[in-house]
C-alpha cells in the first residue's frame, strides 16, 4: 500500500490542489491520497477563513471523479494546533505494517521543515513529495532542485544523495525525499477569495460545484 497525505487550509479547495493531487497519485503510483484540511483559529488567518464545516463541504463537492482521493477530517476533529507528526502517527496506526507513506507539500513549507516538531522522526516514517508552484505576478521559484539539494544536505542530513536521473534523494538507511516537477497552475486560495470579493468570476479556478457553493453560502464576500 502506498498512501499520500496532503494537508492544507483549503480555504477554499481549488484546481491547483486537484492538479497536484492527481499528479502525485500518478507519478508516485499511490493507491490513495488523503486531503487533510487543518484546524486554524480564524484570527490566525491573514484575511478570511471560512468555517471548517464549509471548507470540508467544499472538499467533498470537489472530490467525485477520482476514487483514489479521500477527505480526512482528523485535524479538524482534533482542533488545537495541528502538528504533522501527530497526524502521521495517527495514520500509521491504521495502515498495514510496511505501507509507504508520502507527505505532499509546497517548496516553501519543505524549506521550513527543520523547524517542525520532531522533524527527524517524521522524515524517518514519511517520504516528503515537494511540489513547486507559480503564482501570477510572482517570481517563479528559482531552480528548485538546487535549493532543495542545499537545504537537504545542510539542514537535514549529509546522508541524503540525489539519485542519478531521478527527482529523488535517498539515504543509505532508506529515507527518501521526492521533488515533483509539474507544469505550474497559477491558482491559489488567495486568488479565489480576492476574485469573489471583487465580484469577479471564479469558474476557471474551482470546480463548478465549489463555485456554486461559495455563491450560495455567500462566502468570501
Ligand atoms: P492561500 O492562498 O490561502 O495561502 P493556497 O492556495 O496556498 O492558500 P493551501 O490550502 O494553503 O492553499 O495549500 C495546501 C498545499 O497545496 C500547500 O502545500 C501549497 O503549496 C499547495 N498548493 C496550493 N496551490 C497550489 C498550486 N497552484 N500549485 C502547486 N501547489 C499548490
């Protein structure tokens, strides 16, 4: 069994998230991928955070069409600060021994992973899958492989080696980190919220059912 975990605020879920989910499933030949919306206190958010219940419903509306993608409400139910190691430990107790667990994240999040709670234990049990992204009006992330290589060897462990001809680092003990190069989709939740606030269409940014839900519930206005 090869399972992936993909956490985020999903405020709201958009086509960029869905593209990443499908690419990770296909390229890493995963059996399933769990989308895990986080519990974030509303006052911690820079502009507007929709209630957890609405964010969860929008994920449900976006999912039909790919039976490999699942919603997990584990962090919403747990409330409080969500540490990835706690979420990963909870999943590991449910998975069969020997299952491979992958953790999907953006490059920015990955370059901060050395500050995460118990990050070395985390890297021993999950394989990060790092995606780069491009946001309109922003510089594309420069040469992600070089940035990752410097970071991995200087901040994580000198044992990691980039595998020839592959977007993957490995240690002799079997730890692995993957870089997923994708054609960037210039969509973010911030962009969706801004467009809604400005009364503009979001049909090109979110699945139709999510757009209809945002309109019906008058979210992000
Ligand atoms: P916001 O604009 O509110 O910060 P977001 O669009 O970044 O939100 P999140 O729910 O915070 O969405 O993202 C969850 C994960 O999905 C992060 O690891 C993020 O890097 C990744 N992600 C989001 N949008 C894209 C995209 N268009 N391409 C690649 N990765 C993305």
